[in-house]
C-alpha cells in the first residue's frame, strides 16, 4: 500500500498516511481540524542492472555484433571452404 504525505494549510502539521489506492484522501488535520493538502515529492525508484539506460542496449549491440565479429565469420567460412578441396586432393 502506498504512503501519502499530507500537510495542514492552517497549522503546518505534516505527517504520512498509509492508504489504499481506493481510499479517499484525508481532508481534516488530526491536530487542529484544519484543511489538509496532499504533498507530492520525488518517487523512490532506483533502476539497477543492465537494460535500463540508453547506452546499455547500444553498447552491447554495436560492440558485440558490430564490425569485429562479421569479418571473422566471413574469413573463417572462406578458409573452411578452401581447406577441404586442398586436403582431399
């Protein structure tokens, strides 16, 4: 269940309340009975691991599948094709 921050507009009292998404927002200050206002702040989410950043997907594709691997496969195929006829004769 999410935690919401509230602040009173009259006395300035601040507190957090754990509420369900379906619960109605609190409207009355528990200290003075004044009007409450919901506070919005930054979300505490951290993205860890590979694949979350723009450079993660590009570095893996261009480094591993780029120019270095393709010529090695082409040259090894041509060597493999020319080796069997030489060895067989």
